[in-house]
């Protein structure tokens, strides 16, 4: 009875289990996908992360970047992700299955809270629960999420969105009942969202937007600026403190610029804006027609407003602004959906923080939820709703089928690498990852060719030279291995793996002093190398 009262009646109880179960059904064939090696996050965040071995490192989750436990340097600070992974490691071990389940679980919970929020916002609008539930099922099944949920290390997006949705739902309950406990839950949800992913920084704007457009739709009573300030100030202060922290004591590697050096994209705001126009329109296209989805998408930098793609994209976005203005009074929650779409994409827009990529499909994970507000808002008319149902049901089936089919591409490193190379044959990172997979299977000559291919495309990754050196070492081609290890260190002085590799190489050649020198350098960068430490202790006696 308590659950029934909390979620608002028996009709909710019929839809909530279906919404919760669907993600586990469509991602069932991804549960045995392996950890991805090479340039994927799985190695640095999970497999080689020393901090996941003990709870004694918990304070470091909050003071260091999320790759520090494997000796990496990253712009990201995600203590909740590390804590969740430590919990999994403690109770289930470092195996792919529990990591997959965690990501899918948060995705399912996002669906549950999207349904609850939509039901609250559109209460009294004569919209059937079946329509709201169907739109949520469509979102859950969308193959655009596959990039995050078919891999082991994809918990960041669904967890940060879940905490934001929980915070929104709690705020609605606070506004409707006035209980301060719900306000505390809302603030806590926002905090956990910030702990999960940097994109959560825009939550106060989404919350204010929901409050404003919700009041226009009749859900909340209208309030003056003083009352709004009182209820929203804490969220904006928390966001401001987060930004200040990331720019100061939690600034691990130039938080606002992920690029290692200046280029035409980083130095020209107007070029980034033109490029953003095209990225947003591409995102809208794949939300409605999800064809050609793949990671590592290459995208040009646009420098001319009057180029066909920029001009066309600007016209599409202008049309959406007109649509926003037209529905501002008539359908305020439709306007809120567009507001959600664009505001939630701001952290990935490259307008402020310059992210070391122009586009990823999974960046639309949270923004795509804004489309649900638009779809449900359009269903207030009976004829419109009937037409939408005709489209929704087959779309859910098609999207589910596409997602299930695409799950296989993340089976292992070789499968995902070959999948990406169909679309991005000039991706040096992917050639390197494919080579790693072949190397692990003993296909050394083919692996060497792929490492060399990666280097010929972009000779900026220490990993490619280091991995090539490892292969040469296995083939006892010591001079070639030494050359590649040294090149890796030249590209990245903090790449301790190559110092360790040189140490092993010199040991094999009987040069213990030179080996010890490189082992010490490796330990100075990353102290969690027990075998190397034991060797040095024996050598120093």
C-alpha cells in the first residue's frame, strides 16, 4: 500500500515492472561481453586499478582523478563510479558480468523515474499511462544507448542521469507536499549526480526549467523571484562550488581544455559554434533514425557559416527555436522538453570546456530524455495520440531489435575494433586496440602490422609504441623493442609501463643496473608494482 501510494496508484504498478525489466531483456546478450583492452576505459578504471583492491583507498576516490589507481592522469573526477566498482569488486570480483548488470540496473532505474516524473508533470492532462509508459520503453530500447550499456565500464551516464531524475522527482514531491525531507533527497541526489559524472553540473538549470514550465502548465503554483531564489539557491551554490573545485584543487589535467596543444578548433569559439550546429542536428537525426551508430566517430571542424552543412543545421535549429516560442504558452512542457535537450548537452558542446572529441553517440544519453517530454506533450490531442501509438509500438520493437543485434559488436576487443574500422579506417586508436587483441592470440606478425598502421596514421600515442615493443620483446627482437619503449617514453614521460618494459628487457639482457634504474622510474610514477618493488629490495641488499 505504501508503494502504491508513493507512485500514485495501481496503474503505475502495472507499468513499472515492464519498464524495469525491458533493459535486462534487450541487453541480456551483452552480459557476457568481455572487458575491452587497449584504449578502452576497462583497463585503466577496472582491470589495473589498484584502488579497487581495498576500501582503504576510498578517500582517494574524492581527491584524485578516476584513473589515478592505475597510474593514469585524467580530467575526470567520478568518485561514485569508483565506489560502485569497488563494491562490485568486493562482493562479486573483477568479472564482466556484475559490471554489466550494474550499468543496466541504473538504466532501468532511469526508466522508472522518467515514467514517474512524466506521470506527475502530465497529471490531469488526459494522457493515458499506456502512452507515457510506451514513450519510456522507446527511450530505454533506443540503440543510441548501446555504446554505453553493452560494455563493462558504462555506468557513468546511467548513474548520473538516475541521480538527477531522483533529485527532480524528490523536488516535485517537495513542491506538492511541502515536506523538507524530499528537499533533502533532492539535494542529495544532485550531489551524487556530481559524484557520478561532470555533465551533472547543469542540473540546477534543468530543475529551474522544470519548476518554471511546470508552473506554466499548472502543476506548481506560480511564485515570485524571492521564493524561487529560496528554493533553488542551494542547488546553484552546490554547482558553483563544484565548478570552483574542478578549477582549483580538483583540477587534475586542465579541466577546461582536454587538448594537449592549441589548434584551429580550440582557438576559435565561432568555429566550435558552427561545428556544434552540425553535431546537434546529427544528434537529432540519429535519435529518430539511428543508422550508422558507432564509437570513435570522426567529424570535421566547420569554419564557414555558409557551408551547406552549417547553414542547413542553423536553419533546423532556428526552426526548433520557433517551435519552442510557439509552444511556450500553448504547451509549456513541450518547450521544457526542448529546453532539456539543449541545456543537458551544454557540457559536451565544446563551447566552454574543450573536450578531446567533437562527437560521441552516447553524449545524447541524457539529452535524449528531453524528447520524451515533447512526445508526451503532443499526446494531449486524441487524434494525435492515436497516430503516435501507431508509430510507437513498431518503433519499440525495431529499436529493441537493433539494440539486441548491436550488442554483439562489443563482445571483445577484436569485435568492437573491426566494427569501428568499418566506419573509421583512419582511427589510430582502434588499429592499436585490434593489434592488442591479435597479439594476445599469438598472431604476432599481423599485430605488428596493425601497430605500425596505427603509428603511421597518428604518431602521438605512447601506447602504440609500447605495445609494439612488447610484441618485439616476445619475439626476442631486443633492439627493436628497446627503440619502441624509448619512443613511448619520449611521447609520454609519465608512461610508467615503458619504464617497466625496459627494465624487463635489460634484465633479459643481463643488464641489472640499467633495469633497476628504469624500475625505480616506474615506481616513482606508479608505486603499486609489487614484483618490481620486490626486485629492487633484493637488488639493494
